[in-house]
């Protein structure tokens, strides 16, 4: 199975490194010419993944047609650009492996659903889990969920991507694997706010626990399986992203908690904090489905600048007492 990668940010580059580490040539499509030059001439993505030496089998290109002979494409674009890029890519007779995390604005579709709408005949899989790109690129160990409704195809993809330090676990729950990745980005902003506002580790642990309850409620309402949400692509990714400034979403939240404005922070970023774009879409979809997500609502208020941190925290703490449950 020949793998190609669409999207040469940090995560796309790290995945290209994994896919090429067995000696197979992996074309890596990049938007920026300077990334193509850096990867091919110096074997490093100095813009998005500096300090990680890439193998010579990672070959960057600015031409999507160079991926035409691939059997499967890892889609690692910013979530809101997925549909546009897939419409330009040579997707015929190729498996699409969704590696970006988010919900499409305007439609409320998950990335796999948006991909299926754009490329109706392409089989779709989702790869998601607790994965900081710089660690994966350096070959440090991690495990991920590889979700695909076609079990045979999922097994082929997992076999192709498996490495001693990169372990895929198979699932058929595509929706569950996607929801974990999308929701945890929003919750990580909330945990970052707690860090920046000096609310302490107890508050962070509470946010992770109750955030997981929100993720579970939303996931079950969308048809996900509880076991998937409690696995690598859900709880595993949530714990990682909510615990480190290596997370772009956590870092964004930390700056919000320190008093900076979202508009200023987002305007100065080259890399994408997907949670900032997912949050209002997730809020609206959850409201329409009747799913209570107070932490997501709070993050949206902070991103929109409609309420200060102190008021948002007070509102969360003053909610009515209820039984502890992931369903309430």
C-alpha cells in the first residue's frame, strides 16, 4: 500500500516520517514552497517541525497530482480546509485516512462525513489518539486508534503504518474516533484557561473529568460507542492535550486565562489551534441536539470575549448540584 500525505504541518510531517520509516517513499504535499524546499534539501520541516531530522524517503511536493499513484492518502489539513483540498486532490480509488480533528463550520459535519460528501466513492478511515507531533517525529512511542468500518481495509492500513514505536489499535467506530479528537481540543482550551488563571491542578482534574462527561454525552447522541470515547482517541487524547503547553489549544487557553484577547492571540498564530474554530460549531450542534455542554459553552464565551474569566468560572461552580454521571 503506497501512502501519501496531504498537509505538511507538524502532524502531517510526523506521519510522513512514520509511513516512510520502513523504507517506502512517501510523497508529502505542502502548501508553502519553503516547506517543500526545506524537506527536500535539508530533510527537515524547519517551519512546522524544527529539530526533527526526516528520512530521505519523505519527498515533499507542491503538486497534488504527485499523489495520484498512491493507494491511500493521510488527510492532515486544517479541518475547515478539508473539503476544498479534497476537491482538488486525486482521490479516485484511494482510501482517505482522516487525521485532522474538528467539525465543519456551516454544516456541523465531522471530517469523515465532509470527506464522504466530497469523495462519495472513497472509503474513509480515521486515525486519532494522544500524539504530539514532535514526539512522533522523533520516534518516541505512542498508540493510536485506527477506525474503519471496512475491517479488512482497516487491518491493511494498520499493518502499513505500524512501527515499533507507533502502535495502531483497530476499531469500526469512525464517529467515536472523530468526536474524541474534535471535542478534546475545545476542552483543552478550558484547561489552559484554568492554568493561566492560576486555578490550580484540582480545577484542571475536575475540568478533564467533567469535560469527558460532556464528550461522552455528545458522542452517544451522535451514535458513538462509549468504549471508543474511553479509549485512545477520546480519553487518552483528552488527558494529553489538557496537560501540556505543547498543545496549541492548551497554550491558547493559558494565554486567555492570563488576560489576553482571543482575537489578538489567533491573529498572531501561524499554526492552527483547531479548538478555537470547533468550539462555536460544537456548541451550536450540541444545542440543536439537546446535549448539555457547559464547559464548551464557557470556552465559547471566553473566545468571543463576552464574559471575563472570573464570571465564567463562577457560573460553572454555581451550577445546580446533581448526581455525578457522564449522562448528566
